[in-house]
C-alpha cells in the first residue's frame, strides 16, 4: 500500500544498521594485501593447490624441466632464469626476479602478467589460494625468502556523535 511505503521511506534515514552488518560490508569491500595473506597462509594447502602445476612442473631439488621449468627455488630466481629451459622470448626478456608480488601477479593471470608467454594456464583466481601456493613455493629452495610485510590497517574513522 502506498501510504505504508511512504511511512517506511519517511523514517529510513533514521534506521541504524546492526554493527555486524556494517562491519562485514566494510571488510568484504576492502581487498587484503599480499603480505597479510601470506602471514596466515598454509604451505600444506598450497602444496595441494600445486598439484595442478605438477602436470607441467617439477618441485624437487634437481628436478628436471618438463613442459615448464622446475619450480625448485623459484622464489627469488631470475624470471626466465632456469638453465636448460627454452623460454618464450617474452619470458626470456622479462626483467627482474620472481618475488612473491611478481609470482602473485603471474599466478593470477599469466597472460596478463607477461603477454606473449607460452604457459597455457588461466590462473588461480582466489587470492587466499594463491597465497597458500606462494607459501608452499617459498619452502622450495635453500634460502627462505621473507614474505612482504603486511600493510598497516587504516584506522577506523571516529564514530559520529549523536545530537542535533
């Protein structure tokens, strides 16, 4: 009924949302940074996620290159830097090293991260799954590369004081 709708709409600005509804909406809207995700990542879950990679990559010390290069010691290694592997020109000429941030971009979408590469993989869409996978990859190699530091959580704005 129209009168009932008008009555509802007239008081809508006075409605106070429950704190749990307000809190969950703001948490869901803010993306979590990689350092924070890695701080709580589970390498064992990452090892399970990596099973899909095992069809093309080896993970063992001294493991052979397959369709893709070995992933032993990948964190910190030069991009396109595994001896004996025939990288695409896009990978071979890409500067830098495989940092956690670079690997995160790569694993999210290899085609977008380094256009022209040969890897036929769509990526790992879930950031938490990628963090677990990165935590696992970080265990493969002699020197453990430290995770990036979590970004500071922004301070919550002070609550509005009532009164008019």
